[in-house]
């Protein structure tokens, strides 16, 4: 009988605030996308081609948007703030029907529809500073708010662009198979009508298809591939700053379960999703989650089998916590903690070297002791397990005190709520209602 290496947690989840849930129904197929509109609204979309707008506080369905005839392949918010008018929230949706639609979130109205694409648009990116948006498919197109096509590239490949990330100096990085193509947008003569998009560089450092991209800050972006490669890039000159390609190799990641031997193949080590803060990159790799420190240029903590199946989405939330969701239908909360090392505990002589054993000389002991003092060791502790979906959880949105929204292949969206907060709100509402009706008698 094989011992499972997946960490478990009991019913007593004292650090898990999400003890209430609201189930939102409406979709008739896999829900793949959630996008935040503002502090209390979000949109959902998926394989049924329908877009729903929801209230994150109450779970109320605000609008049901029909316009696509096939599954939705990309979605992006497009908020504008014109000095002469109120802020207007729009969302863009692309579909396998080879169209892109712009929707008004305040009215649920279809603003405009573009049907001139020769292939499916696989990604959408808004460049807020330039007030334009990009569509990626077999070519890269640049559009303005009125859906005028400003410029486009020539046909790239049949596989097309699968991901886009904004870079400084009006540049973008596009994932095309295993290549990264850097494009620069140029507004000719300062006018809004004359634009050009130029290919300026091709980066061929990845050995397999690029699955995920994330911008860390104006100086750094990161990409991840199908065979578990993670590359840190300089966002200004597009040079490789660091890389990690041993995610699936248990020998280079000593952790709390050294007796468990993993035999993951490269296919099980795909970097499915990346997110970041200023300090670290958080990677969903195969069934595991990894924390890569950008300054140290190494993985500082990992949970190689965080779920029973592939991790599809990961996000950093406050209080040094992470949330991950998986094909196994689970949503889990992790806390990044510093491990307290004992003085007698063996310490690594280097991150990619094996642990040192046996009698070492005095100088080596002193060096090891100094390293132990200066290099904190972290681990990921499971503090919450949210069980509610019956199929793969595709992604989620974190709304702070309003809770967490998850979407799944079971056609459902679940709003996970802080039970204590919701109880206090209900008590306060009841108290105010009694006070208004004069039914509240104060006894002294």
C-alpha cells in the first residue's frame, strides 16, 4: 500500500475563516474564468459562452450577457477614467466563435462586437496607460477603446500567441510556443490613429511550450514552461537573470517528508500558473506549489504534493498566506512559516548540494553555523481545506473581507464567506431593525 504524500487537515481548522458558502448557479458548462470588476463585483465566463456579472457580497446575479455562440477563451477588465465623465467599467470577452465583444458592466449592454479574426483569440491584455488593448491569436492586434484596429503583426504561427505580459517602454512579451517574442508599440506622430507594432527580439531559452507569464515589477518578469522551467527576465533589456528547472527533482528539495520518494515525469511538472509579490514568485507546478525568492535566486519553500492532482491557480494573500486550487476539486490555504532549526540539525552547504553528514572540521562547522543563522528556512503549512466543488476548480478571486469566489468544471461558482464576520453582520442588522421598530428595550 502506497503512502500518500499529500498533507491533510482535520475538521478543526481554527485558522480557516471560510465556514459559510453561497452557491451561485447559472452556467451550463465549465466555468473557466473569473475577473474582478471593482471592489464588490466580478464576472464569470466559460464553455457555455455566457457571461454573468455577480455581486461578491450578496451573491446576487446582476446581469446575464449573451452574445457568443461558442466557448469563451479569454476575458479582461477595461476600466476607463475620462476627466469629462464618470469612470466606466467595461469587460472584453473573446470566444472560439472568432469574435471579441465589449460589454458595459453598469448596464449589461453589448457595446460593440468585432468579427474580423481569422483564428480564435487566446489572450487579451489591456495597456491602461496607452488606453489600448491587445488581442493575441495567430497574430497580435492593437485596438483602441472604440474597437478600431490600430495595427497588427503578420501571421506568426498556427499555434499562435497563448499569453501576453506588459513590459516597460511600450513593450509586451508574447508567448508563442517555446519562444518569447518582444514587441514594441509605436504611436506615430503622437496621433491616436497611426500606430505600429514592431518585433524587436526573440528569446529561445525555454525547452518547451511556455504556459505562464507574470510581471513582477517594472524591472522583472517571469515565465514558466511545460517541463517545469522557470526563468526570471530583465524587463528592460530582456536578458535572463536566473532560472530554475529542477522543480520535480525531490533530491534538490529536502523538506519535511524526506522518506517519500516522488517519481514525477516532466509532464507532471508543468508550470500551470505564476503569481508574484515584490519579494517572491509563487508557482503552481504539477501537483505542488513552490516559493521562489527573487533576491536569493532559489526556491525557499515548497509543497511538492499540495493537492492530489495538478494545481491550476495560486495567489498570495495577506498574512503570508497562499491559496491554491486543483483539478481534484479542492481549494487550500497555506501559510508560509519560518522553520525553527535546532543547533544540532544538519544544514545544507548549498541549495543544490546534498546534505552533509559525518564529522566535519571546525572551520566547516563554523561556516555551517553562520549559514544557519543568516539563512532562514521556510515551509508551507496547510491551514485550511475548502471542500465544496465536485470537479476541477479552475481559478478563484480573493475579495478580502468579502471572501473568496471559486469557479469549477461542475458549472458552479462558490462564494466562501468568513463565518464569524457574517454572523456579526446578521446580528448588527437584527439589532438595527429592532431599534428602528421600537422593539428594543434597554434594561438597566
